[in-house]
C-alpha cells in the first residue's frame, strides 16, 4: 500500500503553503497528538475564501468542494507540523462547521468533502475518523465551512 505522501502524488494533489496567523497557532502538538485549529476554504489562487450561506448563496456541492479545499489546507498545516504526512498514525476526530441558511440541514454531505479527501490520502485504517458536522448561524468572515481536527502522530 502506498504511503500518504505517495498517494498525494498519485492523486495529483499539491498542498498549498500554510499561512500562519499572528494571533494563534494553526497546530499545537502535545506528545503524539496534534490539534489543528479551525481552517477555512481559502482559494488556492489567493483570491479570498469561499463565502456565503450553504443552502442560499452556496450549493451543497459547492460547499462540499469548499470542505475538500479546507482539508487540503489542514493537510498542509499537519505536514508542516510533523514533517511528513507519513508520520500520521491516525486521524482521530474532525469537527466540521457549516454556515447554514435557515432550513439547511444536510451538513454531513458538506463535510464529506473533507472526510473523503482524508480517506483518499491516508487510506481507511489511518484516514477514517470520528466526526461531527454541525450547522452554524454564522462563521468568521462569512466563510461557508470551518473545520478542525485532532490527529495521532509518530512520537518524535
């Protein structure tokens, strides 16, 4: 079976450069657990983020793609913290938050975009995780999704 880094190449995925925040850490490692702060769907071309309420300005499919895009940024941050995605032993938990229009309740379909990316990259044994996919009235800067995660990694 291919490693996570090999799978990225096979899938034609090039991860973006992480963009650190001056106010908080994107990742925090404690022993063999890495906590990833909430990441959003920043466009890869640098033109901003995917914004709007899902179920109004943003379709479920567009939001699903935004969740996948968010997952790419999370993988970039995780790689920057541990040096290689091959050091990841298990993705533990994902919290996906969806900026929902009133009445929109298909949040799991949106966050599947991120979860499926993780399984594609890591395989089922490492990439499957526990998860919550919840609707929010608002998210920062009107982004359509925000996702955070915890991962177990090989000890230093």
